[in-house]
C-alpha cells in the first residue's frame, strides 16, 4: 500500500465522459445523470483500508445526497488480476452488503480514472449543475488509526455549497488520501510526474 493524495484536478474542469458497466453488465455514462442538480464521482474499491474506514458512512451520505437531487457514482479502477478482491462479482456483493444506492462501476481499461486524474481510493470529484468541477478533496479528516470520527463533514459541506450555488474556494479543499489506484503494469498515468 502506498499512501497517495489526490491530484487536485483544477476547479472548473468539465466532467469527463465515461461508459462503464456495473457488475450486472448495465452500462452507465455521464448522459445518464444529466438531470441531476450535481454529480459526485467517487473512485473507490473493495479492499482499500481507507475506503473500508469510511464505507458505512459513505453509503449513508450517498443516499442522503441522492435524496437531495445529487447523482452519485462509484468507480473501481483497480487491476483485478493482481487485486482479486476488487473483481466485479465481489463489487456486487460489497454494494449489496453496504446498501449502496448508487451505481458501482468497473473501469476495466482504467481510462475513466485517467480522464479524472484519479490517484487514490477514495478520491472524490463533485461537479455542479453545469458539470464543472466544484470540489475535489477529502470525505473528512478521519483516517484509519487517527481516532477522528467518520462524519463526511467536508464532502457534505461541499454538497451543501454546490446545491446552494456557492463557490468553494480552492484553499478550503484538502486532498483526499488513500491507497494508490492499482494500475495495470504499463498502464500507469503520466500525471504523477
């Protein structure tokens, strides 16, 4: 495990399109969420301890956001050949166990992760009603072992601001940190310098 921070994609970036399937084979794209008041794209997986640390609160908050008109999408971009706990059939079991109410999609080619400049799990990207990036950062300040409560307060505050039409200053956004995305050999992105 390599502790990795978000790349902090520039604010105002348009939401990159994607065409990804959930474990049942249903395909989702950006167009499926066109009527939402905002869009939250989360890069998560099954095995990462940083995701496991927040996953119950994340499931709760995602349901809350969806009730407020926010589209929520989870994307797993990990190399499942080397990390079999992240295979699509295990994604389906994890989504069922946690009560995920959002599509949990598999990015087999890792192209969606690259388009979003995703770096870690979890990595959050919140887009406004025009699908411009308004927030990229942490769920909250809790991390495995730091004894901070898991609240989701920073992401929730960002959702509140986006729904109210308020800008979230870049200096108020702290990067998410977690396990690095498990890139397929030879497929590592060039945005890490």
